[in-house]
C-alpha cells in the first residue's frame, strides 16, 4: 500500500485540521497509509543552521522522502495558508539539490469553521507546491467547512454524504498516486 506523508498547517492541540487529517486517514486506511509528520518542532528557517542541521529538520526530510506521496491539510490564516507550513516546505527544499518534495505526488485540503472552506488559503498554497516540484492533483477540490456533528468522538466521519464525498476524493488521490509515481530506482546487484 502506498504511504502518504501528511503535513498539518496548524500547531494547535485541538486543531480541527489535525482532526480532519485523522478522519481522512481513517477513511483511506484500506487504500492508503497516512503518516502524520510533525512540523511544530522545526526552527524558523535560517540558512546558517545547516552548519549543524537540527534533528527535527533531518527527521522531517527523511520522513517525507520515504513516503510515496504528500498531503497538505491547512487552516486558512487571513486568506493564506499558515506560516508553520511555509516554514516546513522551505526546510524541505534545502540543501540545494536535495529537495524532499521533488516529483512527489501531492494533494491539498483544509478545514475551517467558516463558510468558504479554506478556498483562498488552499489557492495560495497551490503555486508554492508547483514551485517546489510536487506533482499536484488539481481535482477534486475539498474546501471543507468543519462541523463537529459530521464526526464521532474518534474522528470517524459519520455523516453519510460527507463520507461518500470524502471517499470519492480518497479514490481519486489513490489513483493519482499510482498514475504519477516515478518508478523506484532499483539497487544495483
Ligand atoms: C483564522 N481563521 C480564519 N478562518 C477562515 O476561514 N479564513 C481566514 O482567513 C481565517 N483567518 C484566521 C487568521 C488567524 C491568525 C487565525 C488564528 C484564525 C479561523 C480559523 O479557520 C480557525 O481558527 C481554525 O480553527 C484554525 O484551524 P485549526 O487550528 O483548528 O486547525
């Protein structure tokens, strides 16, 4: 089964985006293996730190590189994606020539209590994901207005139409990963 590195743009303990990411992971469990990647321990990007690279940075880069695909789940802050996520993405692009995002099949989504479902925040992120060389799935878009009653206490999606909609998205993402994955380089005998 293909693995998906999941980066959540919120650092908040009770983050609805973290919960939403967990809900998606549970829905996808028969098709994709989601692995949440911690980004809250990354220092603010500073090129000088490469002289003695922080363990958190090396860990994040190797976890992303080990995954078959990446999923970004971000809140919208003032119509933008979050600085925590920008910081993590920037770390992933360095050192020069060692871009952890290169050629990774990718998708993005986000949740808000608000009616616009993080549409502006997600659209601000799309350009960056192209720049850092992910292979980004354009459709279907999931602009998610988070309502607690759609989920149970364990973050399972209980609302049938929401479940169907999100299951359709998981199917498309799983197919996208199959279609756009570069063949793994075989070790030479
Ligand atoms: C927000 N929020 C918000 N919501 C939205 O739909 N559009 C927006 O532009 C903003 N802007 C914004 C800025 C800042 C600085 C904060 C802290 C919040 C509200 C936001 O959607 C809400 O707090 C979510 O609960 C944040 O996601 P997590 O942390 O719960 O995952």
